[in-house]
C-alpha cells in the first residue's frame, strides 16, 4: 500500500528521470545533420548553427582545397579553436537484507569555462584568406544504479547530473 510520502517520492523521481532523459537526448537530436546541404558557408559559426563539428570540418576541408586550386594557392589558410571535453561514467549496485536508505546514488557535477580571447588575423598578400575558428565544448555522463533491498530504500538509487558551460570574452577574426 502506498502512502502520501512514497507517492511524492515516486513523482519527484519520475520528474528527475524525464528531465535527465531530455538533457541527454536533446543535444543528440539537435545535431542530426542533413547530408546533402546546398547552402555555402563562409565561416565556422554559420556552419555550426546548422551542422555538427565533424560535418563542418569536412565541408571546410573540401571547399578550402577546391578554392585554392582555382586561385593558384595564394593567400592564407588558418584554423584555430578551443576545445574542451568531459566525461563521467558511474555505476553503483546495492544489495541488502535491510535498509538501503540514501545509498547507491550517483552524483556528477561538471563545469567548463572559457574566458579571454580567441583571436585570428591574416594578410592575404593579394590572395584570398580562408579562416575558421571556434570554441567547442562537450560533456557526457553515463550513470547506472541498481538497488535490491529487503527494507527501506528511500532516497536510494538516484542519478544526479549537473553540467554547466560558460564562454566569456571575444572570438575575433581579422583579414586583409
């Protein structure tokens, strides 16, 4: 028989589970790319608004090579970026004949912060300049928890994941 406190706990856990699922699947769904893109991209940030980092790398690599064949290879090519990656994998398992209250919880806290400048300057000397630059960050967390108990399991088997990404400063590009 369920009492009010147990029902509230299950409701809170359901909300946390739904929120966690949305946080994990949201970025994956938003980066689904259209392979046959017809738009031409002149800079990294415009490309990244529509496609994944790997797709944009392939796009600029292919188009930079084609453009340099046409202009005799003059000018400058530059690519720079700031990349950060974090990963967390946590597993816990509790088996008890008694109470496992507040046991087998996974907590993951990740923070990435960029401050300062990411500057690029070029002089083409009569040729064309090609540049791409960006700041990329990724975070992932995999958490599993299993609780088997003969007694109270209140507050047990929870997975908490808190992630934060902050960029401050400038991402400047100058070409002549």
